[in-house]
C-alpha cells in the first residue's frame, strides 16, 4: 500500500504548554498516516526548544521561518491589482459593514503576504523531503494565514486534501482588532473541509462569512482520553472547586474571586491551574480580596503540563469545575473534568451549552453573570442532597463517554478527511 502523509501546522506544539489537547488527537492521526510532519513557526533563541509532550514515533517536527523580508513586503503591493484584494474590500464594506481604516488594510495585506510566503515555504518543504503531493493531506490546527497559504497550494497542485479547525480566537470577529478576521471566505473556498469544534461555531460561520459551502463544514468535537472509571464520590463539608484557564481578560477569573469574596454560609476550597499575561496578577488579586475570608481557602498552582493536571485531578476530589469565560469555542477543560465525573459550571457562551445540560451534569450561568448568580449556583450545588449530587457526577461522566471520547471523535475526524479528499 502506498504511504500516506500528513502536514499538520500548529501554533507552538510540541513546545511550551499550549495546545495540550493536540497531543491526544495526534495519537489517532499517527494510526492512519504513515508519516506526519508537524510544522511549527520558528522559535526565538530565548524560547525553550524542549518537547513538552509525547509524540508518536512517526511524527517529525520541523520549524519554519515566518519572518517576512523587505522584498516580500514590497512585492506584496502587487496585491493592490489583484481580484482577491478588491473582492475582500467589497466583503469588508458591504457584508461585514466595517469602515475601512489603516489597521484593517494592514491586516489584509499582512494576511495576503504571509499566506503567499507560507505557500512558497510549504512547496519547497514537500519537494525537499520528497513528499508526494498527491498523497499528502495538509491540516492547520488554527485558522489563520497559514490556512490560506495551504489552500493556495491545494489550488495549484493536486494534494490529497486541505483542512482546518476553528476554535475561538480564530473564529470570532468580535475578538479581533477592529472586529475583522481577514479572508475567511477565500480560505474556506480553497479548502476541502472545515472542522468547527461545536455546532454553535458552525452556525456562526454560516451567518458571518459569505459564500460558505455548508457541506464543507463538519462539526468535529475535541475529546479527551479515558483516565478513570466512573467516580461516585460524596461531597464533603467543604465545597472543593477548580478553575483551569489561561489568565487572559476573557477568562474573567476576577469575577470568580469577587463571588468568593462575597460568599457566606459554608466553606470553599478553590484551586486554580494556569497563568497568563499581565492582565491579572492573580496571586496579589486573590490575596487582596480573600485574605480576611475565614471560609475561603485557595491554592494557585500556575501552569503545569497536561500529565500533571491529570495527576492533580486524581489527587484532589473536586466537587465542580467552574468556567467564567466571556468567549469559548468548546472548553477541553470541561471535557477533562467530566471524564473524572466532575460536574461543571460554565457561562452560556460558544459551545458550552453543548457540554452542560443545566441541572443534569452541571449548571449553565448566563453569558455575562453577576456575582450574585455565581454565588447562587455554588450555594445550590453545596445544598444538593447526596442522591442528587451523585446523579450530577454520573451524568457528567456519561456526557464525556457519549460525546467527548477522544478515540471516537478523532477517528471520525480522520474518516471525514478521507471522505472529503475523494476528489483526488
């Protein structure tokens, strides 16, 4: 049988601690493809070049230079005379109803130039490594300029297939500067398939982006592996809650701290895993708000590898995981919690309602909850009788088992890739 190849473009994986969920997905790809080339933007000298994730034996990691030289920028001005440029200008003005400004034009030009740069690089990479185009599937884990570059290559050469995922920041125009994400219509037209991580994500694309072929959009849930059997554990006298998030502004961990500051009537032990940018010094913020709260204990662990996260979930018996984000694709942290039979509390944003069935396996907060709403839900959970609480845990585990089992979900993803690639 002739060998099959996969080119997978990540943001930083397997370096750093981001994209931990890709480690699980990669295991399934490794069973289907004979060789996988994992392309990663070139790391700065000061960054660690140590792999923080286990990779299958048939995976080769290669860095590519994403820096754009002066000549590429200069020749990029030729896009002013291209059909794709003026079509996108038309979409910006009359479909997205955005006012053209310097930043939007800069974003558009940058995307076109970087996409062209990546097309050239990818073509050279395939030829240099003698990888047959017609037996190579290309897949970007995030939808960005590399996705368009890959789509451009697909148009010129008969590669087996070109695909992308859509998660969160690469999807929501509202999160982007000037509410603009460049060339999405062009990207989707040049791909064989697009895999939104939730049904909500798919519907957003269909409403937001013009000229999208619905048959190319196939919802593909992320998933986590089985770690434990069903764990029916009773609550203790102290409610043990976990938050697991990067400390960006959209995660609104400060909102959770504010709720804990006002919570009375019972004891809470709160653990947070994750750190972030300068938006929030969580250690100082939590101390300032909670230092005189005798009923609140907290533990801040910072960033830890995925393996240690699972060890943490094994060690501590949490009563719930809470997520207060203002934006989400579909949170893997919730899937991980449910695989440990932990009920989840989360805001009704993105695909969260596709995970949480309110009152059955956890609780849905409103999209923009007030402090009192969070307090009410935590109090409701604390006051549940043991039978009702154990039902929550059982239903949480069954949700993971039926909807977010990694082996089933990623096998289906690969099957859909094969089906959509039949034109070659």
